[in-house]
C-alpha cells in the first residue's frame, strides 16, 4: 500500500509539473520556478506515511557485496568419542538437548576399562605397602640398626612401585578419566569398575547423536563418536571474495551480513583471509566471526556480506533506498510540503547519495 501511494505521488508530480520534472525551459508568460512543490493534505500524509528527517552531512561508503554461508565456529564445536572397545550402557542426552561443560552424556561398559582400573588399584596397594616399608627402613638405617644394603633394597622396591602406579594412572588418563575420578576409585563398588562416564567437553546443544543403546563402539570400522555438540553463540560467515577485491580486505575489518537483500543486517568481524585461491572458483576464502547470542543465524543459511572499501565526505546525504536514478528525488521540507530536488544516485555500492 505504501508503494502504491508513493507511485501515485510521483505520477501527480510529473503531471502537475511537467516542465520542472523533465528539465524543460519554461515558455513565454510562464513564471520560472527553481523547484516544484506540492502541498499534501492531512489525509494524504497519513495514507502515504511520509516521514521527515533532519538534513545533515555524512560519509558516503562504497561497499562490495559478496556471497557466503553460515557455518559453525571451529572453536565452538566438539565431539564426544570413545577411545576403547565397549558397549553403550546409557545415553543421557537426546538430540537437541542442552548440555554443560563436564556434564555426563553417556556411559559405556568395557573390559579394557575394568582391566585398567584393576591394574591401578593393585599398583596402589603395592605402592602404599612399599611406602610404609621404606619409611620404616629409613628410620632403622638412620638409627644404625639396618644395614646399608637392606636400606638400598627397600628404596629400590619402593621406587619400582612408584613407577608402576604412575604408569597405571597415565593409562586411566588416556581413557579420559579425571584425577578426581581416579582418586575415588578405591571407594567405588567392584561391579562399577567396567563402566566409564563420557562427559561433554563444551557447553552447547546436541547437534548429532550417532549411536543407540547397546551399540558396540570403538572397534575398527565401527562408530567411535557418540555425540556432536555445537555452541551457536558464535558462528562464522564463510565468504567467497574475488581476487580483485582482496586488496581492500584485511583481518579485523568490520562488515555487515544479511540473509538475502531484504534481511536485517548483523555486524561481523573478518578474522581470516586465505592466502590461497580455490582451484575451481578462483575465489579467496574469507571468514568472519558473527556474534549469535540471540541464535538468529543457523549453519547452512545463505547470506550476502557487504564489505566497506572506500569512504568520502558529503555535505548532504540521504539513504540510497530513497534514490531513483530516472527521476528527481522527492525532498520533504515538511510533512505537508514536498519538493523535487535532484540527487546523484550512485550506480555502484554506495549506501548513501549526495544532493546537488
């Protein structure tokens, strides 16, 4: 409806002021006017939804538009995987569930886990015993009661036990157990030694769940990843830029992205400009970081990015959307008085136009 009223207003202007609108010289007996004006009634103003803004100077920005797509941030995506052969005993998260960093998302049962935990518990018992014996031997040797050979033999046995328990601890670390879990092993029931908890490495949402209960995982040729967790609070805009435009693009540059031509733009910051060109498209990859706290952008969405390349000052600027290169520009001095002024409507990527 707004476009219809604006078109009608322009037609009225052309019909009422043919000489002023077409730039013809006035004939004899006609009064010469520098500009054409028309008064609008209150009803026309309300129907046309005309607005008045203050005329002021500003900067004319030249921008280039490049295509791209939204992809997950490489710093905010993680996979929950197993490092041994086992069976899925519990799946505590479903597709789309929110998770916190360190939260248990699955439990598997594995003989390798049971063997590694049993080895550690046995090595811990031997270490505690040898530590007690070595402490006693040290006191006896200092009191001249124990011979030096017996003292050295006790120290060697203690050091051997210390090395074995450290090796057993490292095996458990390799199976993704934490130091707190390892220290708590002596208090756990024996029947739980075969179970291993898998925890989320980052906070986010479960984007993929690749296994079911009872599935065998970890063997060669079988699934080893259980979940894919994505944090979409920050996403990347993956852009394809022509080599001729690379000279004006640099890391840290502020740009805007939008979904299509009519979408609301969002700010972004260029974080990577590839030094290589794609062998198929001959375009350079440019990656921009986008703050997505409101979850507005979803990976896979196609976007158009506007990258500023040049700026120039102008005494009077108006939005480019108000420009029509084939006509004079409607220039309002008040809500009820409309005048025709000519403006330079840029053919390139400038976002504003300057008035003559």
